């Protein structure tokens, strides 16, 4: 129970931090504000339905951004598996424990 509360708090802090850095980045030429806002919305979409709906609206309006977001999501999942010691599925792309 404490672990899930800590995880939820960490997700909220990380998501809002990215959104705030993105807002600052809109005014500073050094930071890519829109990128940080999108990352923050992506993180917050697991906790807030409004963030999920906003991302879906962005996906429909900007298909190229949606493709890049999907690619970034795959890369992030790959790195998380590497960091936490989980192996990628075999080269066939399917998990051997799943049934078709």
C-alpha cells in the first residue's frame, strides 16, 4: 500500500515537474517547452483523465507528433526494462508466455 502511494506521488511530482519546466521553456530559448509539456502530459495521463483526453486530441490534430510520441514511448519502455533487469521479448516480438 505504501509502495503504490509512493509510486503515485512520484508520478504526479514527475509529471507536474515536466509541465512546469515546459512552461518555463516556452519563454527561454534554451529549453524545448512543448517537448517538456508533452512529456509531462504523457506521465500525468496515467493519473488524470483530462491529461489523457488532451493527449488524444493532440494525437488526432498532429499525427506526426503522435508517431514520435509512440516511438519515444517504445524507447522509454525499452530503457525501463534494461534498468530494472527485465529482458526484452524474443526477436519474434511476442512474449513466449502469451497465447495467441
